[in-house]
C-alpha cells in the first residue's frame, strides 16, 4: 500500500492474487498477515491458467496469427467462459457485493 499514492489508497478495498502457482495452503497464512498490516482483506486468488486467446497486447513480439471466423469466435467465447468460471470460483463474491453497496 505504501507504493500507492495516499489519495488513491482509499480506493483499494481488497486484494486479488492473480496467476498464482503452487499450493494455496502455503499462501493462506499470509492473507491474515496482509489484512493485519493493511486492514484490507484478500478477496481471492486466481490460479495460473493457460488460455487459448489472441494476444491482448499489440507490443507482443510474436503475436498469434488469428483469423476472425465464426469458429474462432466460438473458441474465444468458450475460453472466456472458462476464465469467467475460474474467476467466479476463486473470488469471494459476497464480500465484493458488500463492498459495492
């Protein structure tokens, strides 16, 4: 939190660990320590996952060649659905809902 300018710190309501690899049980004790230090909870941990999606960053040195066909769009939809399910299953949605009320 000290890396975030003071005026923006009030906007941080929760932490999400993204692209986590390994045993989540090893990480969990750190969640309480982080909350004790920052007074902000960890609301989720999204595991590292391989997605078959076109590159999102145009600066990528080896962009995937991609043709926008119905079949490829369907594949993208399936991958995005898989990602959404993973995110939903690994976030504390009820805590997030309380935060935005």
